[in-house]
């Protein structure tokens, strides 16, 4: 078991196998590391006695690419990879990205758009009756009818478009073993309708026990109100303890039925998953191509938890990993860390200890483990629930143990700290430890916005909570004598963000005294609350109407406002200030974002600067205007009066004062 799984027919035969039980197709390159979903599922199946062959990034234009191992005994497993392929391929403005971190050397173009559909169709053309099981985040978030941002329309379940038989949604460890065992026992795939964490298709809905009927596909396709209603039902049925089967009617195509989510992994189960014999690196076939860039980000990081009860509207974790926290034991994490220190490339720095949210190490309250999460309330939003257990003591202890390991110089926390959870904890020990030991000059946090109106639709705490956190953070830094900074992440164009709210964020950025190098424009991805608001203009849980900045030009203005210092953004910033009726921010005062439009003679003078013989956009030759005034490059021509002339200085001063008075 301590070698890579086979990727060729010869490697399969070298193991003494004539046939594999499962062929696993993935849109990612083959990296046998526990941060890659395909590695976890394939190693887990191997540990249960199943033979798995890997086909990474097959050429979807050739049938031969999926015939490497021949027909598998039990079925094909298909995943797009660790990342949604559409997000991987396109920016929020729908432009092609230049780099794919999950491909060898970062090369783009080694997977198609929507590999789950393309690979499955290719399999079905070749093997008519072999079971196909979809998994991974791409299929998980498209398991029922969903809005597709890239095509700007509602699409049906990926199960129908792909021709696959089952979807193993969520993290998949429980459901994939049950599916494998059912197939191995001879149960036909069309009769595997009972496994939690799966979605299947059926001609009737008799197989679903006590189901909830969603609006039909035809209804959600034609009505945004029906779409919002359907999403609200799905959102309230993401908990394994309280969820019911969901049925979606596709008319003559039958039904797509979602079983309740699988139960979360216990601590021992999590330990077992991360103790599987991963090689910890990419397959050697990628060495000559520069390896797989995505591994560099997580090679010396430790996964501490799964799930998130933060409940951000723009995040898909509620639909994929769920809201119940699942954690590994200290022993399991320390064991992995000790192994990490033996790597010749390890320099003594553990880059991260966390998960979706670094400082979550337990369920938000104890009742979740028996009764599940609340259907109509969040744990932290809009304020922390009275039943919330805000306690960092276990995490603090774990971090202390990691710091003491031989060969470890420093342990960083980079996967994100939930600052409202930090403030809810009355014990300041974690913040003290964070400041003293786990930051390298900058702490990255995600307030996302400063307007309480926008934060409400984001599912984030009020801006005051973030301000209080900054004060506490600065206070702890003063105690240690360190100068460490909080670097915030902000998002533009989220539902609920009007131009006035965008200007408010720009003013906050101005007062911070820094310009964000990158601005995250809201990206509507499947199965998030924010995407539902974006498409429908309605908050699906409250039914209130929501303002949505959809126009690409308006989105560009909101983005430009956060980078108002960039001269290229001036016209967009000016337009945004006019729309928001904030022309008071145009002027020479310290609070102004941009300067007023310059007069023609000012432009003319500026145009004369530069090297001799060049022309500026106004058509005036550069290089003839310096600090002392105008002069010709030709010898003997007269020179204009120097700007040192007291009379000229007086006139300029009068003009400046006039501008200042107007802008006051």
C-alpha cells in the first residue's frame, strides 16, 4: 500500500491485478495527499479492500483515454477535482484564467469545462451499463436544479446531464463505502436508493420515505419566486439529523431524489482517514513538468477540522461540508506534524493548522451532536447564539504542543480566524497566543465589508464587532511590543451593496491608508444563499427584495472605488461618486478620493513634461517644461518667466484657495 495507486495498465498488472474494482477519473493531476479529495476517497476504498486505478486529467476528446484499465468490475468514479472547474477556468468577469494550479506546471487547458458531465458522457458512450458515481464539490453543489452564472440560466441536476447513476455529495467517506459494499454484494445500481449522502434518479418517488417535494424543475426554471422557495427548502434540509428526502420532479424524465446528508465523521473516523498511507506528494510523472503548484500551498499545512457554523451567505460549505464541526485528535495531528519534520524540504515552518475556519475546534453547541443544527437560526449571525460554546482552549493547547515539536521553528495560522468567535470568547488566551506566536507581521481577516446593510446580506457580524476586534488585537500587540497589522479582505458588488455602500467602503479603505492590491468581486457559484439572491433579487429565507448590482459596468465601478488611487480608475470612481451623490469627495481636501478635473491650460503644461521630441496624448511635445518654466530645445529662443516670479506664485495660490473653498 505504500506506493502510488496505478495510473497505467502496466502498473495494475505489476500489482498482480487483472482488473480494478473502480476506475477513478479526476480533473486534477494525481496528488496523493490528504488535502485532495480524490486521494482520500481512493485510499479509503483501498483500505476496505477495493482495487482502484486512477486516470488523472484524461483527454476528453478521445475515448481511449478512459479505457486505460478496461471496464472496472464495480464502476467508475468521476470528480472534477478539488475546485469547481468553472471557477478554475474563469474569472468573475468570465474571462479565461491563465493558470491552473491543479495541473502540472500550472498549465491551463488539461481539463474541459464541467468535467463531471464531459467525462461521464465519454464513459457512457463506451460502457453502456457500467455504474457511474459522481463526487467532489462540482457535482455536490449541482445535485439539484441550480442557477448557472456562466450561462445565466437555471440548469437541471448534473445527474441528468451527465448520464451518471448516483451522486455522492458532501465529503463522501461514509457514502462511498456503502455504495461500494452495495455494488460488491450484487445490488444493481438503480436499486441503491437508501444511502445517506447520495442523490439518485427514479421513474417514481415511491423509494423516498416521508419526502419533501420541491417545486418542479419546470417551475424553478420559469419562476424566480419558485426558485427561491426551492432553495429555502434545500437550505433548511442540510443537517443529517433533521433533514428529509427531497424530491424534484422532471416530468417525463422522472424524479431526482436527494437523501439526507451522511452523518459527520467522529474524531476516530477523522483520525483513520488522515492516517491512510498517502505518499504526500504528486505522482513522479509530473517531475519533469515542474510538479503541481497547488501542493506547494498545503504541503506543510495541517488539517485540524471540517465543517463550519459561520454561515456566510456567499459560502457553499453549508451545502457541502455542513455546519457541524468535525475534528481530529491532537495525537493524529501531532503524528502528521512529526512526519512532516522528516521531509528534507521542511524548513521548520508549519504553514497552517486549521480548516474552513482555523479557530473552530468543536461544535457550536452540544445539542448539535444529537439534535442537529437549528433550521431557522445561525450560530453567530446576527449575534452569537446564547447557546454558543465559544472556547479556544483546545486549539490553544494543540498549538502549544506543535510549537514544542523538535524541528519546528514556528507555527502559522493562515486559513482564517473568525474574529466574531474570538470576541465571543471571554478568555483572551487565544488572542494572546495568536499575537505572540502565530503571525508573521500580518494577520489576514475577512470583515468583507463595512456597511451593516451589506454585512446583513452576507451573513456577517456588524462592523462594530470587527472594530472591537481590531482594538483588542492592537492592545495585545502593544503588550508584546510588536508591530503587526491586520490586513482585511473586502468584497465588492455583493447583493445588497448599492453605490452608496460601495463609496462607504472606499472611504474606509482611504482612512486605513492602504490600497488593496486585489479586490474580490462577488462570484455567484452554485448552491449559495448569495447566488440565490443574485439570481432572484429576493432573500430566500425572509422573502424581502434585495438590490443586486448585476451590470458589468456598475460592478467595475464598485471595484474601482476600492482602488481609487489608481489613475486608470479615475473616470469610474468619478461616475460612482456622481451616482452616489457624493461629489463632496472630489477635491483637494484630505478626505477626498480624487482631484477635480484639470483645466486645459493645466493639461497643456503637464503635457510639456518629459523627454525631448516625445508627444503626450494632447499632442504637445514633451521635455520642454521644467520647474523653471517653458524653454525651447533650440538655442537662442526666449525663456518664459520663471515660476519663482512672486506675482505668478500669488495667482496660483489664489486659484488653489478658490478650489479649496468650493470643495468645503
